[in-house]
């Protein structure tokens, strides 16, 4: 089993490679809405660095033999101001490199992230995933996440 630890700035290049794999998996589902912008890698790297450095924000990685084989990004996010429950723990990205899948790596990553949410006293965790993504659609319910809202798109001419 890989080591699960907090991501560091030195990991950024490898995490971006995992993100490229994540994007490839998503592009198969919906090429138009998931096509990365030409500046995508650099922009994502900056986003990751801010998540590593920021308060109530986390990048957790799985490391095996010096390689980052999976990662999860999350942080505290705000719901609308008229709700009593305003702050929730949001899971933004999760990816495990294909050779390491189905070995419990994502489960261990999410477990570590949810422990951080608990330490930050966030009462709920939230994730968005495509119901058309068979990996995500199998994984998240197994972690105890139940559908609540559906995000819908309509192409406009
Ligand atoms: C989704 C993903 C992160 C899961 O990572 P993983 O390390 O393989 O997941 P785990 O091994 O921790 O799986 C835990 C459980 O989730 C379920 N599960 C995970 N992947 C599954 C799959 N492809 N098919 C069916 N069930 C699956 C199983 O119940 C599994 O337990 P089991 O192996 O004991 O049966 C990985 O497939 C991935 O990176 N996919 C591409 C990117 C992606 O879809 N990310 C999620 C976006 S929200």
C-alpha cells in the first residue's frame, strides 16, 4: 500500500501528470466540456499550489517508490448565506493512476481528507461526479456519499 501523506510543492509536477490522466478519463465521457484549455497544465499547477498553501485546504497524495500514484484535493467551501449549514468539506479532484486502481488507494486518500474535514469541524462532505463515469459512480456511494442535487447542462446554439 502506498504512503498517504500531505502533498508538497515538490510533488506538483507529478500531481499534474495524474491530473492529465484524470482529464483523459473525463474527456472520454464528455469531450467538449472536459477539454482542457491550452494553459490548463499551468493553471492547474497554480491552483494546486494555492490548495497546498491555503488555510482549510488540502492536497493529499499516495506515494509508492517515490512516485505519486494518486491524489485528492479538497477544502472548506461555502453554501448560500441563508442556510444554517454554510461550510462544508468539498472534494474537488480525485485520481489514481491506472496501474494502481482497485487496490484501496482512493479509499485511503478520501479517508485522510475526511479526517481533515472533521478536524476543521465541517459537518458534511460534498463531491460532484458524473453518473456516466462508471468508476466514480461505483466509488462514491461505497464511501457513503448519497446523491443530493443533480447538475444539468443544455447546449445552446
Ligand atoms: C475513481 C478512482 C479514483 C477510484 O480509485 P481506486 O483507487 O481504484 O479506488 P479503490 O480501490 O479505493 O476503490 C474502493 C471501492 O470503490 C469501488 N470501485 C472503485 N473503482 C471501481 C470500478 N472501476 N468499478 C467498480 N467499483 C469500483 C469498489 O467498491 C472498491 O472496492 P473493492 O475494490 O474492494 O471492490 C479511479 O478509478 C480513477 O482515478 N478514475 C479516473 C478518474 C475519476 O473518475 N476520478 C473521480 C472523479 S469524481
